């Protein structure tokens, strides 16, 4: 079984790339983020045409998450308990959806960016991550054998090896100690970064800005992850980052991250 995560950065702009990639990647389940579309307009028919079911949570042209599967979609859940709202008036953003796919609870998560240190969005991000940590810890306390994949764009580079230049990012979000501590708390809750052993750094990234030829100059970040519960991590037989999909006209600024599972 192959599970993947990919910030698609607009499903409407990249539908053809998505369907082409699914057709050749042999992925069974894909978590996508930043669909930037509401539920009514999501192109489910195009995915059904190549054998995939989809559950989507989107409310506007911002955010949006989905789980796409050819091995079933059961017990669909929109949002994680305790996730904070944001804005004035405060609203629950479309940033989390999960479903059970062939026995694995797959979450598609789009963690808030944080914008800038001290910004309300930064504190919102930390509260959001704390809610995910609490959910994960409770899930494993309730069932230590639960198979859970927390997939998505975390908007955090957890170590200096995950960014192309430490000085360039100094003082910016995504690399601050509180954000990195929040990521470490997810690992401490029992979840493992199952991709890193198969894609060792430094210099291994999942995101490259569109500006200043960042991709061509290898100026990237590793901010997209599949974090697995212990029972699921024990099944991992391989993992990779499809850097090729970042190339060419109309590419997302993120690359797909793929995890291979044994029985």
C-alpha cells in the first residue's frame, strides 16, 4: 500500500497534473492540501474517472483539504477535536479531514503558516499544533495499536538540515523554537517521521518558493510530512519525495511525499 501527501496549491490550476501523477505513481491514498475550492465545485468526477473516491473539506478559495483513495473511505471526520478558530468573527478553517483507508486512519492537515512572529496567526498556529498533538496522544492512549498517518503541509522545518540557509530564515516563521518544539511534541506523543530515514538530509526538500529561481538553485525547505503512529511506522518499507513533480510548467511549489507500507 502506498500513501502520499501533496500540497497541490489549487486543484483547479493543477487537476491535469494531479490525475496524471496518480495514474503513474501507483499511490493508493493521497492527502492533498490547499485545494482552494469549496466542496460544491471540487472535481470529484475527474478522480472517479480514474478509480479514486474523494472526501473534501473546503469553504472558499482559501485552504481546503482532501483525502483521495482507491482502497475505500470510511469513518470520515472533518476537523480534529479542539482545533481553534481564527479571525473576526472567528471561523473554523478548512484545514483538516481524515478517513479510514484500508484500515489506516489518514489525515490531510494544512497547518497554518503563522505569517510573522507575534502575529495572531502565529499564536493560532501553535494552538492548532497543540490540538493535533493532544488528539494524537489521546488516540494512542485509547488504542496503542491504532494505525494513524498525520499527513500534510506542516509549515515547519523542524531542524536546520531542513532549510537551505539558516541565516536567510532567521527571525521568520517556520523555523522558530516554539514551532520546532510543537513539532517535537508530536514526535514525543508517539508519532514518527517515517520519511527521513529514506530521504536523509541536508538538502532534501519538499517545498521551493516560486521566486528567484529557488527550485533551480536548490533553495528549498522540508515542511511536508507523514507522521505515523507506532503500529503504522512498523509497516513502513520505504519512502521518497517526488522532486520531479516540482519541475515543468504549472507545477505546485510543493513536491509529493510518498510512504510505502508492507502488510
